[in-house]
């Protein structure tokens, strides 16, 4: 016989997911760092929590069907050395 019923376990899991999970040792009153506080040269995705930047960029990359290096300098994502192939409208053909 299980110690916790399945509905009770599912309810607990739903509350944990809805709360974003609690990180041990972190005060809930401390707001998370924003992207511009945690990373250099943020131009577009300002104001979002820093821990959402990489998943957001992975989503954009997958949606456009291109690798990160299409828009960014490999290994130096904070640099502006690459020609502007990308815009909020998507990647530009050519280059």
C-alpha cells in the first residue's frame, strides 16, 4: 500500500510546478536577476529573468532552423562582430 495516494501526489506536484519550485537557501523575497544584470550586451531580450535567456534563445534557434553561430560569433556571444544577418523578423538570406 503506497504511503501517499496518487491524487495527493499529483496535487503536490502541480503546486510545486506552479510555484516554480523552491530553491533551497534562496529567499523568496529576492527577485531573480534580469538578463541585463547577468549577461553582457543584451539588446533585445531585456527584462526577462536571466535563467530564461538560454531556453529562449534555444527556442528561437530551433524555430528559425539555424544554429547559434548564424547570428552570433562562435564562443563570444556578447560580441557584435558578426554582420547583422538576424533581426526580430528572422534571418536574412545571403551574407
